[in-house]
C-alpha cells in the first residue's frame, strides 16, 4: 500500500504498513492515511490472489495483533458506527460492505476451532461495554439492508474525486476501497471452492444477512444472554403502537410488510430460509403477523419448491424449510386457510399436471414426496418424523382434498403396508423363497400405486393374517427370536442386519402415523373429503389385512368401520358404477353415517422444539454459509476446523 505499491509482493517491505503496525501514534488528519490507502494494484479477485495477499501481510498482521489489543474495542465500535450511521448512497455503498465484511472477519475466529466458542474476544467486546448500546441499531440496519436488496453502483464508477493530501481518513478509506472492489462483487464468492459463484444482485444485502445470522447465533456470555438474539426476538411492527415492556432490552420497530415481502422473494438461498426460521421460531410478533397474512401462498410456495427439489438442495436447507412448515402447521387457522387458497398451473410440479389445486393439497403432495425420497435415499429418521408431524398437525383440518392428494395419502400408506409384510416374511422365514410374494412386490412401481393381481391379493391377505395372528400372541418376543435367527444365519455378530431388518421399526412407525393421519381426517372432517374415502375404498383389500395387527388394531377400528359402511352402500347400488356415481354415493353416505360410532382419539398435535444445545448445529451451519456465500472474503481451507470442507 502507499503510492509506490503496485504489486502485492511489495507489501512486506512497505513503509506505510510498517508504520501502521508500529507503536508510533498517528493523528487522524495526518497525510499518512491518504498515502497508506493510495495503492495502484487491483483488488484480488480469486482465491489464489487473496492467498498471496494474506501471505504478504502476515507479518504486519502479527505485529498489529501483538500490540493493539486495546484498540480492538475501538475498532469494533467504529465499524458499528460506520454500518449504522452512514447513509446508504452510491458513494458510501462500498464502505458499508467493507465495514460489514470486516465485522464478519473479526468474528471468524470460530472457523478455526472445532468446538463451539463460548468465550472469545468477540464475546468480550460485542456483548458488553461500549458496543452494547449499538445492538438494536445494528440489527435493525442489517435487516433493512436485507429488505432493500440495494444493488451496487455501476462497475468502474469513480465515486470520489481526488482531493488534496489533507483530505482526511474518509476520502482515503473510500478511494482505497473503490480501487478494484467491484471486480470482486461481479465475481461473487471466492475462496477454496470448485468454481466462482454467480454474481450477487446485492452484495450489501448478502453480507448484512450473513453478519446478522452470525451475531444471532453467538453463544450467551457467562453472565449475560446474547443481546443480538434478544433484539431479534423482540422487535415489533412499525404499525404496533403498544409500548415495549421495560423488561425487554434492545427493542426496536421495523416494517413487517417489507420484511415479509423480502423473505418471500429470497427463499432460494440457504441464509434467507435460515433467517425465516429464526424469526418464526424466536419472534412471536413476526409469527403472529405472518399467520394473519391473507397471501400466505407467497411464503409457502417457495418453501414447497425447496422441498420439491430436495435432490438439488443440501440437507440443512431442506431441514430448515421443513421445520418452517412444521411451525406453521402448529396453527389451526393456517391449516384451515391453506385449503381455501386455490392455485393454478404449478409448473414446477412435474409428476402430474396440476391445473387447479388448493395450497393445502399441494403441501400434502410435496411433503409425502419428501418422505418417500427420504425413505428410499437418505433414510434420515429426523426428516421423515418432522414430515409426518406436519401432516399430522394438518389432518384434522383437511378440506376438499384434491383427488391426487387423497390418492397419494392412501397409496403411500399402502406401499408401506406391502413393504411391511415383505420384511416380516424375510425376518421370520429368511431361507424360504415365496415366489408369489416375490413376484407381487417386484411388480410394484416406485410410487406403489400399481394394484396387485387378484390372485396375489388373496395369497397376501391369507399370508398376512397368519403372520399377524402370530404377532398378536407374542409380538416382541417373536420379532426378537426372528432377528436372532437371522443373525445366526449370518454367522457373525459383527455383521450388521440387512437394511430390511433394520427398517422394520421405521416402517411400522410410518404406517402407524399414516393410519393416525387418515383416522384423524375421517373422524374430524369426513364430510369434507369424499376423495379420501374413494381412495380408501379403492385399496380396501390391503387395509382389511391389517385389522388384526397388534400394533394397529386400535387405530384400524374407525378405518375398518368407514370401509365397511361405504362398501355396503356401494354393493347395494349395484355393479359397474362410474367414478361420479361412487362419489355421489359417498357424499350421500357421509350424512347417514352415525358420528358416535367413530371412536374418538386424542388430537394429533406436534410442536417443534429445538434440540438441547442447538448451537452445535447452527453455528457450524451459519459459518459454512459464510464460507461459501460471503462476497470477496478468503479463508485458508486447510485451517478450518469447525466443519469438514465436503459438508453441506
């Protein structure tokens, strides 16, 4: 740096940098600052160039670190002032980005520790002392930067005219930063990545959101809670005129409508989805506002699209999207209203042309597809449990289900019923080869919607009845003996059980939950869902086989009653009935079915609760987003300890 520096290799012997890192005091009006920040080499635009810059300045940085710790708090306070007090204009845009980026770098010591930091210099300065009064103002500014999504000024614009040597620090800072920063902005993220990411529309919004997430996920200090999390938990709408309780520190107000719009528009990024999760989970004001919106589809559709393209998303992004749905489905008003929103031509849903469908039915289709993908690919119990919990929360308010959504609920349940019998066959009779059963199951398509032939259906029904009769006598003991027998046939306790044996409990859990979801709909909103009754009658043979299963007998009572009641009415109506006629009979029968004959079960309700020590998940996740998404920042991948570089 300095007027004579034109190459990065010159920096180790640069006199201005040596003076900066020395012990001599320099006045803020000294021409030294303009000379220091007047350099002629372009800003680095690749990980290679950034690495060279890091290596060239390592001795200067060490010298600064040894003697200048007392100035760090001053630096952090000045950065906060720059971020919060300088108005956002073309000539200040890059200064704001650099100030925010410097804050991110200041906090990035976490990257180089495997364990979550609970005490650090960042905790020391950010959670107490002179920086604390800036908490709410900083959080508010970062949120507004995200909301506004301001684009940078045109590349190549010289935002400051040259001034005299005594122009002061502001000119030097701005002109130095402006030398080549826009080439970094148009490149996107840099670092040890496979390729440069596409250019960001708003580098300021991106850096602001990343810094906000980092601050929100700092661990509490030993003697004080995280003030930035407190600010995120308590801010209110600008239209809310009620006073803040005196017990709430760091409170402020922000325009909820603008925030909602930005969140809806930005859900393609992990960090925007994580912000939405954070606000919904931690800020009751935001949650109440969002649930009262009449355009909920603007928020829900982007979340569903994330889940629909699960193959293309990283697992953390999918988790956040799913938990957002789970939080929303805790509200009965949401569960009712989504069936009143009618959508047309959902182009990204490719399994079937959906010219018209309710938001609720689409949500069911996408969640079932996500469960199915998980069960066949990733086999993540956490994911399928939360999917089923969201469906269960909605089940009592199912309304006017689309015929395809009703069909998928029943066919997905049937697929697991068939799979369950197949696994039991392999467990109890590992050396037998039932060619008929093998043919039955091999003939099923991936989505489980093909019907078994009549012959196989009768064989399967008889076979299942025998198995369930055996199970009902000594379910757990028999299963244990079968597992031991299978282990014996594998000849070693070190050999893991086959996937089908390990999956049995998972399959049973899925079946149980799906049956409870169907039962909840039948007992609470039967008259609203003729398509579900139709789909249930269509697959009645398979459901009838599970009437005697010891794990499902209780929940099968209502399902069996509904099947028998409507089936008898169809038999009375004669053969060769059209689909329209069957639906008409079902609608008439709903009125005649005595509701008191249906057994009442406790309402299905699941509430999302964060795991103990959530920071063990969120802090590595947030910093992986910073590493992969921050604009113009470089960290040596070999030094990162917090997460593995191949993690998503």
